[in-house]
């Protein structure tokens, strides 16, 4: 999964653990998707919310 690889790379670059980066990514996708939804930007919000779902249920390792 691309998100797992991204977490590993970001952990190596920042020194943060993968779980922290994973959780931040999930929150970022949900908050951005909900913000766009509030603006009635349906064509933009769905990709964010669609990618947030697997991040919320799948552990990084």
C-alpha cells in the first residue's frame, strides 16, 4: 500500500514514529474532505473522504 510506504519514508525523514504520521494523515484527509463538503465541493471532497476510510481502519504495520 502506498500509504504505508509514505509513512515509512516520512518517519525516516522526521524522526516521528509511523503511527503518529499515519494518524495525522487520516485526520488530514477527513478534515479536508469535510471542509470541502461544507463548501458544496462534491467533486473535490469525495477523493479525500474515500482515501480517509482505509487509513482509519488499517494499521500502518
